[in-house]
């Protein structure tokens, strides 16, 4: 579950005009680029950064929901949430592998996440105070992620596109389990309905921010579109998301917390109110409610697992040495 | 932490969806040895009935053709149309062949 205009990539590149034109021609013919193919440095750098941020988002995204596994209200909800969080871990691994084909190591990416250098989707820096937040995340956050990820299945870089196909296949269960939670609450007692409404209030605007800055303020959108890493602009995807989601909120009998939201008969889209970009910038730059907790928790998980990684490597080495000795003895 | 010596090796994962089909490359993962690689492949790549058999091999053990020789390697096959059955004229009367 991830969706964000890429944060701070440098797509500048220094290859000859001829090289860039030949590369662009391949892209324009809809040829997929594979890891060992010649590619502009800017293309490689943009992808390492985007796929890395995407992978980190999947991994950090396990935390807000992991918070509720032990407290899920029934066994059915608990196994579903466990399966969803497992999926997010798997998505992170597919994506790290895709980034590694571009020459960056897993260890390097992990270090960048743990040191706070690497970015991940701003949405995971919001807390999940109630069970309804788990419903809202599945419905809205995964819903926004699907909008972004479906076009990424056609991304020009082969390993990224293939990873996204796997991710998208798995993602639709996530959104449905979230919506089902919201539906149950919305049809429950007054307090439960209220809980669902408050969760929608908390997650609506941050979900819209997931698509990244407005096209007019997005610095690297054009180059990414030209290289067909992206297929739609931030605003186009945001509009698609709003148009798909508002009727779903109406079905639940909940109110989208935007007084300016209005159906536009001409464009056949919803016009929406102003997004608080100051909040977005604050969260991206590390000052969201949960940024410090998320990085602290990831560091703890990494440090607590250190002995397992060390033991596994030493064990593998010991067995390899033994086999080696046995082979020499047999010769 | 990132001494070359300490890096956990990368493995390529192949899964056979069901008997009668080839194992097919599905992705890669890190593991210290083949037993853990198989375990991780089972956990990561077969969560929804994707297959009944897994192969793993060290990525470092794969030799790959050089993409800059793709033309030299593969284009000569394009003009050898006589390798295809449609190159040969057989009258319809002969029936299916």
C-alpha cells in the first residue's frame, strides 16, 4: 500500500543527446527496459529512489496495522489483518528485489531507512487510535495505493512492473477487508457509527495527500511521465480516487469531511477543497505524529533480529566448510 | 554491518504452478543458505496457492548473455524463415501435415 509522488528525486542526466534519443525511442515504442540494458543515469537514479521509497512504505506500513493485530475484535478479523500485514511485508520484499536489480544493495537500502535518510509514504506517520482506523486504512489508504499502483504495472522498467502486477493482485483483498470493517461499524450502534465517521475524518485528507503535490508544484513529474515510469499525473490520480470513493462513503452513510466537495456536471468529477500542504510538508520532513516512533520501531526490530542473521550466516559458513573438507577427503 | 563478508546472499526463486508445467522465475530474496532460501520462498511467493514445487539458486551462479550482443545473438534467426513449417508449399489435397 503506497502511493506518493516521488519525494525529491534528481532525474538530471549527463549522457549524449544521441544516447538519450535512442533510449527515448525505445520507451516510446513501449519496450520494457531490463536491468542490464543501457539506461540514462537519471532514469536509474529516479527508479532506485522511487522503488526504494515504495519498498520502505510497505515495510513501515506494517506498523500502524500491526498495532491492532492483538486487539482485533474477532478471530475472523484477526486472521484477515494478520494476512494483510504479511502481504505488506511480502510487497516490501518484491520491491527491494526490483530495486536491487539496479545495483543498490539491500543492506544499503535498509541502512538508509533506519538512519532516517530514506523517505517513505507520509501516510504511515499517522496514528491508529481505534479499530475503525484499521477499516479506514484498508478502504482509503489501500484504495489510494491501488489507484497509483495499477498504472505502475505498465511502468517502463520491467522488474518494477512485474513486482507491481503481483502486488496489485493481492491488494484488492486489503481494500475489501477495510471496507467491510467500515460497513460493520456504520451499521452498528450510534457509538460505532461515530467511530467510523471519526476515522474517515482522520484519514480522508492524509489519503488525498498520498498522491503528492499538485501537478503545478511537482518538480519531477514531467521527466517521469516522459520515461513512462509514471502514466498519470498526481492530480489525475487524486481525482480518480475521489470520484471512486465518494459514492462508497455515501453508501456507508458517512460524510466526507470536505464542505467544498461538489459534483461537477461538466467535468464529471468532484471538485474538492484546499489540501493543507503545510501539514504534508511537515509530515514528509519528519514532523508528523508518528515519524520518530516508526523509525524507532524499525530500528528495534532490526537490532533484535541481529543475532538471528549472524547465527544463520555462521551456520551456513560452517556447513559449507564441512562439505568442502568432506569433498577433499573423498578425492 | 555491511562488510562484504556479512552480506546475506541473493537467491533466484522458481516455482512450478502445478505438475506438467515448467518451473518459472518469480523473483528473488536474501537468505544465508538453501534451506532458509526455500523457507523464505515458501513464505513470500506461495501465499495463495501459486505452486507445488520451488527451486532456488544463488543469483551469483547465473551466467547471463550480454544485452549489447542481443542483435548478434538473436537476429540471425529472423531471416531463417525456412526453419518454420509455413515456408514449405504443400498442396491442400495432401491434407493436414
